[in-house]
C-alpha cells in the first residue's frame, strides 16, 4: 500500500497540468545586450527589460557591426543597440511585450525583431512633454520583413 507521501506526490503530479502555465514560477529569461557605452538612451531600455522579468547581461562595446552580422540583423533595420534572447536577435528599442510574444510563439522563419530608428516613447526613448510615436516592431528572417506588432509608446495598439 502506498504511503501518505507517495499519495501526496502522485496527487501533485496529476494536478500540475491543471495549473495555468502563467501561474507556475518560471526562471527569469536571460537577454544579452550589446550597446555603445556613450549612447544616452540604450541604458534606459534595460530597466524596461528588467521590469518585465528579464535578467540582463549588459555588454558595453565600441563596435556593434560584428555583433549585428553574427546575429543576422538586416542593415535596413538598424537602430542603436542589439541583443540576443532565446536564439533570437533584437535590434533597437523593442518593447518587452513583443519579445515575450516572440519567445512564446517562436514563429517559423523569424530570426528576430527590430524597431528601426529611435521612435519617441518607445522603451528607453521617453521624452517628457512629447507625444509618443506609433511604430511597428518588425519581424525579420527567411522571408520578407513584416510587422509583428504595433505600439504607441510602450502600449500595443
């Protein structure tokens, strides 16, 4: 006859699938960021990532071109910093919500996301007194670039 502890363990195993995934504790997601140490906005993106539960490895480097080439970021989507998370490249001030969606969905053929340029109001680009821009987060990879999500400032639209 099984002991009390065995029955408790069995019950926990049977109930685990019934607990919503979001309710289970998940390890923080590691994201590596490469940025120019003299850029005035790149470091402001990092607290947005941390607030969304990412663990950030902040790499301050003078030359980003090699990292972008290694990660496969297209030259027409460049911004001011680049990152890698879960096997994907992230270029520019991409909102953490878009990164989380990318990691959850892992769309076929997508190598990464980019926010080209530096839209006002995007994470790390907030400007007091200025209305936030509306901008697209672009997915890139094996096919043509496409809009992955649209934001106004840090809010999806």
